C-alpha cells in the first residue's frame, strides 16, 4: 500500500490496516492516532514526527524505521521488531514493548516513562539521557546498551541483563535491580540511592564514585568490583561477596557487612565509622581500621 492511499482511507474513518505492507513509504508528520497496524510491514518507513498515540503495532516490522520525534504514547508495540530503528526524542510514555526487539536501536533522549519493556531485547541499544522513570524492564536484555545519564528512578529491572552496559552517571534511585546481571558494567558516578541490588551480579563492575547509600546489596556478587570513592552509607551488604574488590576511600558509615566475604579487599582510606563486620570473613589489604568499627574475623 502507498502512503497516500493509507492516509486517504484513514481520513475517511478506516482504522484497521493490520497485515499491510507499507515499507519504505513516507508517513512523516501524519496524524494516525489509534490506527491498527498489527503485523504490518513498516520496515524502513519514515515515521518522523508522526502521531501514533494508542496505535496497535503488535508484532509490526519497524526494522530500521525512522521514528524521530514520533509520538507513540500508550501504543502497543509488544513483540514489534524495532531493530536498528531511530527513535531519537520519540515519546513512548506509557507504551507497551514487552518482548519487543530493539537491538542497536537509537532511543537517545526518548521519553520512556512508565513504559513496559519486560523481556525485550535491547542489546547494544542507545538509550543515553532517556527518561525511564517507573519503567518495567524486568528480564530485559540490555547487554552492552548505552544508558549514560539515563533516568531509571523507580524502574523495575529485576532479572535484567546489563552485562557490559554503559550506565555512567545514570540514576537508579529506589529502582529494583534484584537478580540483575551487571557484570563488567560501567556504573561510575551512578545514583543508586535506596536501590534493591540483592543477589545482583556486579563482578568487575565499575562503581567508582557511585551513590549506594541505603542500597540493598545483600547476597550481591561484587567480586573484583571497583568502588573507589563510592558512598555506602547505611548500605546493606549482608553475605555479599567482595573478594578482591576495591573499596578505597569509600564512605561506609553505618554500612552492614554482616557475613560478607572481604578477602583481599582494599579498604585503604575508607570511612569505617560504625561499620558492622560481624560474622564477616575479613582479610583486607593493609589499612588502619577505625576504633569505632565493629568487626569479626573467621
């Protein structure tokens, strides 16, 4: 179908365009609110500045489509193929993208507040500076994704894969990252205040300068992680593995390391006032422990 025919029929009140092939057409700037494009082929289609609010794009093929500044609020994009699509500054507020494919997609500056991306494939996606406040990313694959400076406050990322992702300067305040895989990820200077990272994999992650105050890191794997200069005030690290981790110059005031493993851990210059090391396996690199620190060696 050609773009002109679709617009003509839409303007006459027709809404069901499911299963059509409109690939490589130009629909930029069109108003297509509540259109049904389920299973449609829109690959390489120009949809920049197009209004697709409340549209049904279930299982649609949007591979390498251009959706620059497109409005897709409350749209259904479940299982849609958005691999390589350009969604720069698109508005996806409240959209559903469960099991969507977004590998190598560019979502720079997009509004993804309250969006559902559960179990979606976002491998290598560019999500720099996006707003994902309250978004659902449970079980999503964000391997090597670029989320530098993104806002994920209150987001659900439990069970998500973020291995090797760039999360530098991102905000995860009160986010749920339990059981998430963040191995070798860059979380330098990230805000993880009050985040739930219980049972998370953070081995070899860069958490230098990160804010982990009040965070739940119970049972987390932080083996060989870099926490140089991080804030761990009132953080919970019960039974966490910190073997070979770098905690130099960290602020661990009132942090709880009960039952944690701290073998060959670097605590040089750390603030350990009122820190609890009871039942911990503590064999740190040479450092001077504060007299107010509570600790026990196995």
